[in-house]
């Protein structure tokens, strides 16, 4: 029998979360704190005892441990994040980005899919299982900060030792019903090329780092081609990509000056089997030449996630999806990285990503989630938790 959840409650709570503009924007007085406070208040309403950890000033993590009362057992983590990206240009929206409006069976607004509906579903799923009777083990319900940035919330969670007792994690990002046990890695590099400043009319007296940029860009394309040959496209994650995203050099006010420094920022997306350290070394080798010195800095290093589908947390989620929806699970991959990347690589927790909302809707104007999908996902989460904690997977 499928565990019943409070359908009206989970939808209303999602609306309340969407109505909080929890972008990380200090200039406008915005951060995650009001959303975190709402989550903590709901937990206290149910008799839970949430603990609030400051991952950074104004950027709290909220963690509650719900004991099953059914004896010893494993620990399952439900994870969601409270921050959202900016709403951007309001003229591109046809709804209030923070209105939480329900229309045509959809809940609209920034964060509706990514991922306040998923966060709400984890809370209401845990509450439903708690009300259904004793279960072994416990559930750790976590609302973390800064997933859209440097994931300081997830890193803080791990560094505080809170991951040590967790046996599996379900990350409630929008995946349109796909079970994603694999995720692409992200390696972001900054290359600073230093030459010698000179007059544009006398280039023989300088060393132009912009010319070195051109050679570096050509080398990066060749490196991507090489990596794609050595590592064929992954079934769920696709190709390895080496993408220059930002170029910075010189000044529009002084077009007659050869700059001393040029910088290139690179976003590398990897699949299992690709070594990030090797890529950074290859980029460094491409950059320094012809009297130009190069310094390569690693800004972000998140390895790929590759959790076997036979892992208990993945198997429990797949069985729950089958039970609740009546359909066979579809396996997919996360095209970017999530807090699950941090939890798995640095925390040692097997993680799987699954949640309400379209796979490609995140960060767009007129973001929405199907109301029915929020409720269905909460039911799947409750059933997945039951199966994981009882070993019925």
C-alpha cells in the first residue's frame, strides 16, 4: 500500500517557499535565511528538533534527525537546497517570479522546480512515514545553502562530520522522473597569461598575451577532441566538454596598448574515468610558451558521480517509483553537478538524484512544476525511505 501524504500541505508549503526570494544577493538584502527559517518552523510544528548551522553569515543549513522508533537501522538523508538563482529580466516573465501562482495545473515561480518543490516533498514524505508507524533507523532531513554557488552548505555539512553516519542520500533536484545515479564532473579553471605591456605601434617591445590566448583556445579544442576520442560518450551523461567561457584582456579606453595580462576561464565537464588533475596539467602545458608565462588556478573541482544502480539507495528509489507510478523506472544522468557530488565524493555517501520538475526547466523564465508531480514525488520519497530503512529493495 502506498503511503499517503498531505497533498494539500506539500503544495501549499512549496508555494510558501517560492514566495521567498532566497537568492544570494546581499545588495538587495536577499539570502537563504527566511527560507531556512520557514523550513525550521515547519519541522518544529511537527515536533522535530532542527539544528541550524551557519555555513556562512546569513547562509544557514537546517538539519533535523527523525528517529523511526522501530529499532536500530540505517540512516537515510533527504537533501534539498534553499537558494535559487536570480529571476533575471522581469520582462521575460509572464508571471510573478515570486508569486507561487497555481494555474493550469502548474505551480509557477523561481525555484518551483529547482528545487523548492523537491525540498517540500522530502519534508512531507518524512512526516508521512513518521505518521504511518514505527520504522527502523532514522531519516536526516537537510535543507542546505548555496547549491547554486560554491556549494558551501554541502561542504560545511561534510566538514562538520554530519555525513559520517549517513548510509545513503536522495537529492531532490528536478529530473522529470528519471533516477540519476550518475552526474557529470565540473572542473573550472582560470588561466592568467602574463607578457609585457607595450605600445600598439611598437609591438616588438612587448610580449602580447592575447596572441597566446588564440593559441590556447585552439589547443583547448584539440584537447576536447582528444578526450572525446579516449572517453566515448557516456550512456547518460554524453560527451566530455572543454569550454572557454570568459576572456579578459586590455581596455576599450586604451586600444593602442598591448596589455600585460590576459585571462581565460574554462568550464570543463567530465564523465567517469576522466582525471581532473590530468586535464589541469594539460591546460598548463598548452598555456605557457613564446615568452608568455602562465598560471593555472583551479576554481572548482567536482569529480563525476557514478553510484551503481544496485546500491541500496538507488534500488529502493527505483522500487518506490515502480510502486507509486506503476511504471518502470527510467535511469538518467545529471548534466551538471549537485550537492550530491559533494556528499558522495567528500562525504562518502552513495547519492541518487530524483525530484519533481522538468529536467531542463531550471534557471529559465516562467519556471514551473506540475502540481501533481509534487504530490507524486512526495509519495515516491516516502516509499523509498520505507524500503531503504527496512531493507525491502
